[in-house]
C-alpha cells in the first residue's frame, strides 16, 4: 500500500486530501464533541455492528468497511459524557449520504447490483441504458447514510460522507 502523501504520488497528481473522520450517530458538532468526549470507548463497546472504532487522538469514528449502522442508539445510551445525544426518537442521526464514484463496475459495462441489494431504504435504483448495463442512481432523499452499501461494493466505488 502506498503513502498518499508521498513525493511520487504528488508528482503523478495522486495527492488525496485526508477526509474528516466520521463520528458516531447523533454526535455533537465537532468542536463540542472533542471537548465533551472522554475517549472512554463505551460507545464502541456498545455498538452491536462493531463499526465504531478508535480514531485519531483516541476519539471514536465510524468505519463502514466493518459494517452498517442500524441506528439502534446503543452508542448514545452508553455515552455517559453525552458527546452523543439523541434529543428525540425522530431526530436525524447525521447529515451524511452515500455517493457512487467512477470506479463502479456498471460504468465499465459489468453487471453488478450489490449496492442496491444491500440498501434497506431502496435509495439505490438502477437506470437502464440503451445497449448497455443498467447504472446505479442514488436517491439522496431516501439515503439515510447507514453505510450498508459500502463494504459489499466489489470495486470500492461507494463513499459515505
């Protein structure tokens, strides 16, 4: 695996910007979160899908490569410092959504519908193309950012941010 900040990658135009770490659902705004969170790890231990892990500085982050978020709220219940707060049962856990990139197999004329099959919200539909493979179309209004589509994608084309 290569270092994204290496001189070689820079000269080849492959410099990537380090994305902000994704916090668990119902996290306070970043500054408040890092001030309030004690880095105890209780939220990670409470997560039934084990997608919460220790990130930079010991703060909890979500890693959708490990699974999806079911929005069960166990992490919020376990968070004693209240860096994760669910004001009411109908509150939105976060504003993140999935996006499908150019490495998607359908864009290379390879039939694949894994992401749509994994999406419990039916946010990923497939639009037929004349003389070609159906391509995925993401409905951002239906997407809840759970990450169920990310790990199973064979080409790593899906990002959640």
